[in-house]
């Protein structure tokens, strides 16, 4: 079987990373349109679709990347190394703003942090032998853990979980499931994980708190995070992490469902049949998610089983539409911008986490109030974008779109020069 690359999947990935960039980079966090914010707790906004869509897309890509389904020590090592590299990249985002160097401050410290970023980025995305990749990834991971638990003040509360960290875990599990088990086992695994998570969250009493519940800070997932991730969660004011330990379990099913859809795309059947199967599965998952929402509310922070079903249903349906339009009807006009985003997501993900932190470190006197300091990020927005808008939310969105435009130009250059950055 020949390895296949789906343009529709690349476009879907591009749309998702582009939405992520808009969501994560508003001009003003105090003025954001509600669809571009996460739901406060229960519920689901367009922003809440970004992360589960990423995991789903990754699951779809696994069988497309390994159509022969051959498992050996070399394949296992590739999967392990890629997982470790993603894990280490994700944790580095949390370390960047805490790096201290010989008492440096301001621009000298920023230069030092950026130099370390280049070294770490090259070590985790550069092309080396499998053995060197392993050594580098493990060395960096152990360095993180040492710093986090060494008692050094600068790193005592550095966050360890994160988006890329969860993706790394799911990728590892899903890849091994694909290579080592039949589809029936994959389906059963997904069902067991979703039902098991529902049981844990709704039937098991929370130690020190009481009855099982799904409220902020008092649910079982929150309790487990407070025990195992104490001091290393999303923020010092939270007793839970949105990418915590227990809630990672159901997120694996987003990858499993993507995996099953990817195997449909590999079947030797007509493309129209594939699109129809995906559409039926997508609609069924949406209905199942909405039904389960009655007893186990859709919630991204808890990554509830209903959230898994609902988001994978939307993802499957959306992919089926793109697959029909692009790969069956062969209509590709207008999709090129999303394609160039979709084939180079890692470099956007990595540097977009670093750039805002770097710009905030560059500070100087505010031109409108010389007694105050302003950082470069705020300066560019306040004086280069906001004055052109009367609506502060429109201005904030414009700031995000300008950032997207800059990245589109950069990614176009990469695309033209066939530069693809991978872990």
C-alpha cells in the first residue's frame, strides 16, 4: 500500500492551527469576542474545538503515515523519540519565561533566553541519528525535572503539563494501539476509557471533599492534580490544570476515533463511500455527545466523555466535507493559504509560544506617559492597530489577524523553499 497524503487533512490542520493562532494572540485580552474565548466551565465555544481537533487530526494521520502497519524496534523507537521531543518542546514553553542567567535582566536576559531557545529547538527538531535524538530528548527532559524539583526559586512553580505534552502522550498511545491491535480492540479501548472516566468522575467520592462532583476545584481530576502536580500547574491560583493527569485519559479517545477514521481513508473502497461513512459516523458522534451531555456535561477543562464524542463528531463531519470538496470533487481553489499552514504546524506552534513572551520583555518609556514603561507587544498594538478602530473588540481581533498575516507570509516562504519543520 502506497503512503498517501491527503490535501484535505493538511487543509483541516491548517484551519485548526490558524484558529489557534487567532485565539491565542488577541491584541487585547480584555476585549475579545466571546466565540474566541473558552467556555467558562460547561459548554463549548469554537475556541474549545481547537485542541480536540488537533488530537483528532493527529490520530487520522497515524495510519496514513504507516499504511503497512509494520511493528519492530526501529518503529517503536521512532514513535518514542517523537513523543519525547513533543513533550520536551511543550515543557520548554513553560520554562522560557523563568530562565535566569547570571543575574542578567532586560534585553541581555532576553538574548540569553532566545539563544537557549535556538539550542533547544534545534536539539528537538533537528535531524540526527535515532540514538542522538534519544539522548538529547531524555537529557532535556531530565534537566526539566531536575530544575522543577530542585528547590531553585526561579523554577519552583514552573508548569509541567500543557497542550503539546498531552498531544505527545496521546500520540504515543494511539500509535502503539494502531500497530499492535485490530480495530475491534481499538473501539473497545475507546469505549472503556470513556465509560471508565465517566465512572471515576461521577461515582468516586473526592478525598477530603466528599461526594463526587463536576465543579471547579473540587472534582476528582482536580484533587489528583493537586496531589501529583502540586506547585506545577497552570497557575498558582488554581488547584487543577486544564491539561492535567486524569483528564488526559479521555483525550486519548479523540486520537483513537481519529485513528479509526484514518483507517477508513486507507480502505480500498470508492472515495464517495469513504466520505459517506465519515459523515454518518460524524453525525452519530455529535448526537451521542449531545445525549451524554445530559448526564455528563460537555466540558473542555474536564475533557468529559460527552466533550470527546461531540468534538470528534464535529471533526469527522468537517473532514468528510473537506475530503469531498478537495479530494473527490478536486476543487482546490482558495485552499492554498490553509495548506501552507497545515504542512508546517510545529514551527508555528513552537515560536508562537515564544514570541509574545519575548516581546513583553522588551520595555521602554511610554510615549504618552514618560513616567510609565510599556512593553513592545503592547506598544505595537496600542499605537499601530488600536487607533484605527472604534470598537475595542474589533481592534483586538485585528491585532490577531495582523499576526496571522505575518505568519502566512513566513509560511509561504517556507512552502516555496520546501522547508518543513518536524519533531
